[in-house]
C-alpha cells in the first residue's frame, strides 16, 4: 500500500478526530463567518505526486481553500433559495460516506429499502398519498427533468409513439405550457430534445406570477386536442407565487395534458397549517418536484421526484443488462432515474426526519416564514425601499433606491448577509429567501438594520 494511504489507515481514529474537531470549529463559527467573502484567486498548485496524507491535505485545504468558502450553511445567507444542514442530516451525510452504499439496487444491501422508506415519509409529509412513488435525484433540476421525460413519454403513448424507443423525432414537436416556469424547466427541455422553444409562456394574473387559468384554457383549446405538458408552479423564486392547482386540475376534464408540478421549495407550504391550502391538489399532479437541499436542510445534493406513472418512468429510464437486476414489479432505482450507480442521498433526509419528525420540520418552515414577514415589515420603514409583492411565504422581493449592483456588493462586503438580485416584472430587484434551519427573527432584524444603514448613510 502507498505509504500515506497506509499511514492514514493506521491512524484513522485519530484522523477522524482531527477532522471532527475542525468541523466543530467551522460550525461554531458559522454564525459570524463572513457570509459571502469576495472571491479571491487561489494560486494554482501542481498535481500532487506522492500526496501529503489526510493531515497534509487538511492543512492545505485550510490554508488555500477554506478561507474563500461562504457561510451558505449559516443563518443569514439569503441568496437564491439556500438551506443548511441540520445536525441529524450532517450525521446522515457523514455515514453515507462511511457506508458508501450504492443505492441503485437491492442486491446485497437494504440501503435501497431505506430510500423507499424515506420517499414514502416525504410523500406523506407533502400530502401526496399512495398514488405517488418517488426516487431521489440530485436536485430540482433533475427532478423536473425526470418529470418532463415521463410527460414526454405520456404524450407519445397518446399519439401511438414509443418515444423511449423511437425517439422524439417520431413524435414531432411537443408543447409545454407554464405561467412562470423556473429556468431549469427550459434546461430540461433542451436536454430532452424537445427544445427550449417547446415552452410557451402563458399569461399570468395581473401583478402576479401565478398563471391565468383562463389563458391556460385558451392555450389548451388552441391545441385542438393534441396532448401537452402543463408545468404548474408551486412557489416561484421571485415572489413565491402559487398556481391554482385545483383550477388547473379541473381543466383535465376538457383537455389532455400531463400535469407536472414544480414544488421545489413551495411544497414545504404543506407543513404550515396556514399555508397548506397553497398546495391543495398537489397529490393529483402526474409528477411532482420537491427539492430537499433547500428547505429540508439536508446537504447538497438532494431532491425527490414523485410520479403517479412509474410504468412510464421505467419505460424511459430502464437500464437492462445481463449483469444488472432485471426490471421487476418493484423496479430498482437505476431503472427509474438518470443515474445508474448512485449515492445513498436518502440517508441524510432519513436522519433529519427520524430526528425531528414532522413537528420539527414544521417549526423550521414556520420560523422561516415568520423571519421573511419580519424582514418585509422592517424594510417598509426604510425610505425608498418598496416591496414588489406581498410576502407570501419565505421570500421578500423588493426594490431599493440607488445602484442595485452596488447595494448587492455592499451587502456581501459587510460579511453580515448575502442577498441575490433579480428582475421582477421588468424592474431590477433584490430577493431575500429564508430557508435555513438556524435563522431566527433576530437575523431578519440584523439584515434589516444592515440595509437601513447602507441605504440611508
Ligand atoms: C431551486 C429551484 C429549481 C432548481 O433546483 P436545483 O436543486 O438547483 O436543481 C427548480 N425549480 C424551482 C422552483 C426552484 O426553486
């Protein structure tokens, strides 16, 4: 054995203790670490010839790379939609590496059954019911991709084409209708061969990001009976607006369409008694995307893809080979997802659900919603700041006086917080998205205080 490797093996308990101590110091400092340090160029290092062992690698990492890492796991990183890692999720993620199971199939391990249990728990938590089965994928983009791939197959079957065998060329163009689709939907359509132009944006309600269902009905009517895909948005990134799922579902009596719901983070509204009505009808969607590395607060990269048509999913994703288990009544995961070998991502989610239950995750969700409302209220007291939409769930979307890029930079340079810019209905804006388990209302106050200082000095 190569000597640094043999030395590491001989001192493994000590090495893990060293890494554990370092991890504790990082986590202890998370609340005060610069939230988003400006990028500093790290000078290139040559490919290590012999290697320095784990202790040497740790020292090099601490010296070269760690200083530039963000505090994105901490309480005031409000950019994009970013979760952290609960203690239990961290334990689960650590053990994922320790056990290093291939979650692709059930040969010789119960790991895939743990994933099944986790998916069933999540389905119940999101109110999906037994009609849906699911699988872990790496994020909401992949979840949308899988849902749309099954929808594409469904359209093919309606028109007598087996897209998985014959290809999309045998089917011709498909139509995807959506009000305010996430960018990942366009990306998925590009990958799927349907093309980004397959998505036809449908008008939204006045001053809203939610689809105008009457306009959607008109667009479906114009298809003259040709089946389509409708992407319903359950939580848009700018203003967390929700399509009226019940009204969209009612259109299925008149028009043939596959309903894919992108509930990447909005699905967590199901946990808040005051907001659960926003996702009423989710269980009846044909495919559903929910991200987990956002509001469940498990580490990257984890999301779930749910569908009511596992049969079509297998048609798309089956991976038949003599050396692999065959597709059976209860297909293995590698017959269901883009990956073949796959990390047991479910373990971190399993741990956090086992540790904190529905009640614990409801508390995280309701606390984030409270923090967003708190920030929204405090912002309205700053001269020139304007909320561009009511705080519907966990995101505050607002405009600021002055030069927006300069404000974004000043916020990041303060080390106190990180917010990302956007464009909402043609106006440059800022978003503050709350989904970290550590965030308290006092963090919202700190961010409001910072903005007050930056915008009034
Ligand atoms: C974040 C997000 C996505 C993409 O998720 P990734 O996990 O980054 O791939 C898709 N849809 C919505 C609504 C999102 O918020």
